[in-house]
C-alpha cells in the first residue's frame, strides 16, 4: 500500500459549526450584595466528520485523537478577530468523536452584548474553531483511512496533529450536526454558578493545598453538578435544610471518598505510563508518545511493538507493506557502507547509519536496493522475477497508480555514483589544474576578456581632482565551453547477479573518462603552440644552451623578465612555475630544491651554489613528451607565471562546476537495466603569450 503524503508545515485550520440557542446563565437582576453571574454557553463544536473548508484542496477531517488542548482557558472571539472579545472557555473536552466546549460570555464590550442579546432573540449563531494544523495526511482518491472511529475515502485531508487556539462566533458554518446553547435566564450565583473556590470550601477541601491533579478531578465533578443542577425558575426546595427526597437537590460529597478515588485513578495512570515506557525502552519514541496520549494499556502497546518489529516474510503471498524506517537516506547509507566508502559520519545522520547497519547486515545488494524502492513506490511483487515492472516502480514511473513516490532510487543511485565518480575523476593526472586560470561561464557562448597587461597605469590627478579616462585596450582573448559526455549501462545480468559493485565500477569509469578527456583537450591545445611561443613574441628559445640547467634556466628567466607591454615598459610579472616532461623531472627537482649542484667531471661546468634554489615550483606532466600530441617533446620545457597573475592558458567551466555530473535512469524499452550518463561542460584556450617562455632544449 502506498504511503499517503504527509505535510509538515503548520497551517491555520478553521472549522465552522452552527451554534444553537445561547443557553442562559443569568436572567433576573442580582439581589443586593450579589454580582450578576455571567451568561454561559455549551457547544458540540465538532462531530468528527469531513468538512469543506476554504483554501483546502479537498474535504478536511480533524483527527481528535491528535488534537492538543491547553489546560488554560481559550479565548472566545467573534469572526476570529482578537479585538472582538466575547468571552472565554472554562472547559474543553473530547468525548468519542465529539469536541465539547463550555464557557462564559465574559466580554465587557458591545460585541459580547450583541452575541448575548441576538442569541436571546433566537439568532442561530455558529461556532468556528481556530486551530493550527501541524501534521496533515493527504489521502489520494480511492484510498481509505481511519479517524474519529470512522472510515473516510479519499480525496480527503486528515489533520493528524493540531492545537486548539480559540473559538469564534460566526454567522455561517459548515457542520449541521453541531450545536451550542447559551443560557437565556439568570440564576443566582449560589444556586447554579457557585464559585468553584466556594464549592471546594463548602465540601471540606482547602483550595490552597490541593495539587493540580486533584483540582482537575474536582473541577470535573463541579462541572457535572452544575450541568444537572435545577434552574431558579424550576427549583422547589424552600426549606433551609436539604430535601433528601428531591433528586434535584445536590447532595454533599464525601471528601475522603473523592480523594481516595482520585488517588487510585492517578496511581493506575502512573502505572500504565510506566509499563508503556518499559516496553518501548527508548527504541520506539513515536510509538511511546502515541501509546501514552491515546491511553493504550500494556497489552496493546506490546502488540503494536511486535507489529513494528515484525520481520518481512520472504515467502508470504501477502501484499508488501513497506518498512517506514527504511528511507532514501537509509538505503543510500547502506550502499555506501557496502561499497566501503569512508567518513560516512560526516555524510549521514547517526540514525540513518544505525538503521542501515541493523537492517542490512552484511551489506545491501543491487537487487535488494531496487526492490526496497519498488515496494515503497507501489510494487506488489515479492521478488525481482517481474524485473521490468520492478524497475518501473523503483524509478517511480507508476506514481499515478501508487499515489506518490516515497523513495527515488534514481536519486539514490546518482548520489552514490557521484561519490565514486569523483574517485575516478581525481585518479588521473591533474597537472593542468596547477598551470591554468579558471573561468566561470553561464552559457555556451564565446566570452571575451581583456588582457591583464596593457595601458592601464594610473595617471596623475590634477589639482582640481579630475580623473583621466582609461581604456581596456585592444588586446583580448576568448574562450567558450562545450559539452563532453558518455553513456554506460548496468544491464540485467548485473541486477540478476545482485552485483552492487556495478554501481561503483560504472561511475568510477565515467569519472575517469571525464578526467582523461579534460587532459586530452587541455594538452592538445597547450602543446599545439607553434604560433603562440615564437621568436617574434620573445617567448621562444632554441639552441643547445636552452637545455634545462642552471644556465638554461637563467636564460629563460631573463627572457621572461624582459617581456614588455604595448608601451614598451616591463610587464612587472614574475615567473613562478617550471613545467617539465617526465624525462626532466629529476633535473627540475634538483634546480628547485638543491642548495648546491656539483659537477665532478674533469671539465667542471656548474658552480657549487644553485642560484635558482626555491625559485620556481616544478610541475611534471606525462603529456608533454607524448608523441600523440602535436608539439610534444621530451626535451622542451616551460617557465610560466602564476596563472592567477598572467595565464598562458585558461579553462572555462559551465556554472563553475569543475567536476563532471552523473545521472541515473531506467534503461530504454529495448535495453533492460539501469543507465548512467556522465557529462562535463568545459572549454580550453591559450591566452597571453607574455605569461610564459618555452625553451626547446636543443638546437
């Protein structure tokens, strides 16, 4: 059975119901020395049925079992307007499927008088409850649910958790089965609305010493007495002594018996709650809260715990009811655990990891993952025998039939795959990232940037404070992003073989493929530089003296420092990177790290001191000498500026995403399985030739 949709955000809930005749609390004038008692009202405010409310997409049912009612008095308003005060409640109670409200018209303004007088004239006021809907369960069309002892068929909105805020008098309502009465006659305070404190004293209780539980029990007794007491107009007893033969006369309460009964009731309730907490043992907090709130005894609580912990029977022909504890996060965490990914504590909540470890001991298989998602989304099969239907449900393609997809296996597979895709992406050489500038582009159009070196010196500001206008110059460079991608599949054999390793191997391949592609594009552009590094640009050196050595490095450094801008002035940029092929890696490392370079041959060439020690960071790439790339050489090397100062090459990424993207979906109809596609949006282009010097390393 699909899980109904649950909405958590709090919404305002207003249930309108007719208020019948306002029943009188007072009618005649008060005698001397007495205050006139307040008019009282008594309402059947809600009968537990479905109601059509403005702003709600379907009929609304309020589950009274989940309604919280404060022990404090609730305000009685007119039209839900806080400034239009009518009175307040003195008791709100839920009996079966009914919400009962009693109180007094305590307002002192014209609104309270209007309600009282118009009710006396027979105006049929209605009640409207102002409550907050804190958890709403959306029941789709054709599905059924239980609330208030009734069965409701969707579409219907069931408010499972709410809090009563206020009650208002309104002119129009929605529930014809409700009613309310406000007193039309007055009684003396002593006959019918005796003050509760005086009532306690009259029956031998000390109001200052009784606790809150005793006060609640006694208040209920007091209210019941007031509801059955005769009115002043019908009472017949005139003697000072109570008439024991007249059933309308209220008898005296045995104070000792009341307290004893109250204590016994409180003790039984405490014992019940203790039993519930012992059975739940902190393993079922939601079940514990529900058991306490709904008054379950120990037997029912134990049965509900057994149902919650009942293992799934693999051979049972019954319809599968998904385990609500197995969420998308739990399944994703189980996949990561099975694949051996480290540092899971930083990726998932402790509860998800704990459930995954207990629920899938020994690891989760690919088939089991797909079945869990399929069951959550409405699949009724018990195995993967009907693999196409199971895949359709796992990827949520039966949402219209199931109601609402609760687990998105495509998202789970994509999240898992992305972790392992990055492992593959970072497993290949990334020297390119150390010598390039990075640009963020928002589309695939060609973008133009002006060179950092040009006529951009500050000008002297005249005494009047007027600044001279500068120009961006004519020197610029361009770049644009393109899309590169690959599609791989996990076929039916992998699923039948229950090979979870397929969802780690395939994304690793996609990640590695992306890393290799960006290297291929980058070094193809960088090495095909015959028109970029030229003698005319003063950035290309040839001859035997350009071989990588102290002298060769000195020559390249001099050529770099002698670069000038369009005005013939020094560019003011310092070299910082020495880029070499693998064959020159050892020499480059020596020139960077060694304080001394000794030559013990007969014709000593190098001095002892190394003047370039620590000057230029060494970067080594295996692509520089590869014969598959135009311009590749195992002798040529480069001296480059820091790419953030003056880049010789730039990589543009769409929306700044430097890593590839991987997506997962069910395979097409002609290929049973799961597809994974990886794609990467980037572009590479050479930039400013004054940002580097190339040494051929030979004649």
